[in-house]
């Protein structure tokens, strides 16, 4: 499953975008449309392709988000990352507030590189 997390600055919200095949499609059609991608894939192009087909949907995860940064433990080789750090900055009535969360990827199996 592909997910894109982004900070929508126009609405100050944290949004997740994802690909969803229509319920009216047969299981065979869904399997044919469900592609695998190489780790070094241009994910912006993938999103654009699915978006042009009308298959990208989004949900708001949080509002009043002033900023989002994500860092991984291996910037040179993202598929080898073992830890991710997420920082969210919120706008609150008491002023700005920042939350940091770190998560370990304990059993990380990098995707296979496709020929």
C-alpha cells in the first residue's frame, strides 16, 4: 500500500493520501492495476499517475498543524532506515506547541530491487 503524508499549509492540516481502487472494479482489474515499484521510484510521478486516473483519495489526520518534518536514520539509503523521527508543530490557543515521536523499525526488510 502506498501512503503519502503531507502538511497542507493552505488548511493547516496533516493529510494522508492513498490509492483506492473502485468497489465496482472486479478483483482481476484490481490485481492488474496494483503495481510493484522499485525502491528508487519517483514517488511524485507515481502519485501523479494515480491522481490523473482519479484513484488518489485523502483524509485529514489532524488540524491546526503549523509544520511537519520527518527524518530517517539513513538519509543516503532510505530503504535501509531503522528509525524514523516525526516532528509536528501545532497552533494552539495557548501558543505554538511541538511534538516529536520516534519509532524503530525492528524487522525491516528492504523491498527487492526490481530488474
